[in-house]
C-alpha cells in the first residue's frame, strides 16, 4: 500500500448540499510516537488504547460553490465561531487535497464539540482530526460510483487523519491501534493505524484511564516543535529502536495478561518521552511538581497494596492513571483521598478503553 492508492478515480456523481456527523475518540499511547519524518511519517511505531468517553463530535455541512479555486470553510467550537482553528484546517486541507480533490468545490461549515471540558489540557487534535477525516470520507462515498469498502473507508480515514495530526490516525477503529511499520505486525503501516490484530487477554477488558488534570494551561511546546526536537537528538536512534522492542514486548504481554510487565513498559515509555524532551536542544521540562508528586504516590500505593495501577504521560503535565476494571473502586478512593489535591481545581476525568469512532447522522 502506498499513498498513491488513496488518490481516487475521477468522481462520477454530483451532490449539491447536505451534512454528516461523526464522533471520534481521543487515544492514549502506550508506546509513544515522538519524532517524525516528511509527510507525517512516524520515526517509530506506536500503539494506543482508544478512549471511550473523551470524544469530538463534528458535523460537516457542505454546499456546492460556483468557483473552485480556494478552500472555503468556517469552524465552530460548541456553537462559537473559531477563526483561530482555521490555519490548522487550511494546512490539513492543503495536505489532503490531492487525495480529496473535491475540497475546493464546496463551502464547508465545520461544527465541532468535545465531550471533555474545554481547556482541560487534553489535546483535541487526535479526536478532532479523525472526526473531520471521517466526515470527508462520507462525502467521498457520496461522490463515487464505485463501491467503497468499509475496510478502505477506515484505512483512508486514518490515512487522512494522520496528515492532520499523527496520533489522530489511531482514533478511527479498534480498542488498541498500532501505527508505524513493525516487524511483528505484518499489516502495520506508516501511512495509517491498524486495529491490533492479535489476542488480547481479559485482564485488559474495560481497562480504566483516569486523567488527572494537573495543568490545564496551553501547551508549552506544540507537538510539531516537539517532534522536531528528535532531529539530531543525541539519543534518537536508540530511542526509536527501543520503541520497536517495547512494542514487541507488549504483544506478548497483551497475550499473557502480565500486568507487572505491562506497567514496566508503559511507565518507562512515559518517562522516556519526557527524558527525550529534557535532553533535546532546546530542552524542556513539561512535568510539573504535582506530576512528580502523583508519580511518587502511585509507586508507594502500588508497593503497599500490590495494585496494578500505573501511569502514563503525554507531552504535558497531566497524568493518565491506567488500571484494571476490578480495581476501580479502590483506585477511585485512592484518587479522592490522596491525588485530587494535586489536580488543578481538583479536576479529573474518568474514562476507559473504547471501540473507536462512530457515525451519528
Ligand atoms: C506525545 O499527534 O499531536 O501524544 O503529528 O505533530 O500532530 P502531530 O503530533 P501529535 O503527537 C502526539 C505525541 C504524543 C505521543 C502519542 O500520542 O503517541
């Protein structure tokens, strides 16, 4: 499969106007994507849990225009016009135009809303770009005479979402999604995410993710800048190699349900991501004192109770607590008794592993 496969044959149908709505989830990486090449090609493979509660719902309303020499669209977030989102979407449209040659034929109204709180510090680019990519795929389906299989639909949606934001390609389909070529996953690709194809032990069923909102502020480092820091990074090659090894190890762990081994990989990946940022030039520390307080509390809790609770981090200060569903009650008690004090305004979000995106209308 190459990018050329996603260039459609000339469209045979015409449509005037209409609308379509998709909802797509956020995801949390276990093996992190950090570093990319030209055209949003990842420097290493990654894998994530799809979340179920943190979603973006997007309605795309389209109307045919008379001229087709520019992109024309308006964006709304929770009913309010957001011109600040336009440059990112314009860049996205430019990148995907060759694969979606109808984009300049329509005026689009893009209405989007997140189910997670606005300015919670939770990135909405993964869920937002995947929801928009799915809406556009629906439009392509209406314009094409040829049957678009569900498989192609999902693959191309993921391919397009990747061009909007890399991690977005892991928010289309499946509970566990791998992205980036990996030796042990023959269907894996740098171009799109694939549903994890192997056995997953019941220990991971309904796995919980509680997101502790340590810092709801703007990102200190945009992800594009962050990925750029891996160019000429002194430890880059070793890190990329390690991501391959960690993904191989996870395949065995998912099969056997070995949660001790799972914890080691997941926490090490989170700390490595931050270690890469601390050792790049320029260097950054994106954890906050409260992030470290939480990590230390988790380690103490785990050693005194034998719990299988662990943490992961994205490129920010918030902490994702991952744990088996059978520990839900105890862990929520632990959070309320010992961790809420480290959250901004005491806020946290309870979520769990989900199935992927779905069409609403
Ligand atoms: C730390 O997908 O936000 O969350 O491709 O530049 O949009 P762009 O980057 P983005 O990077 C996410 C990085 C991460 C790790 C991960 O989700 O794998």
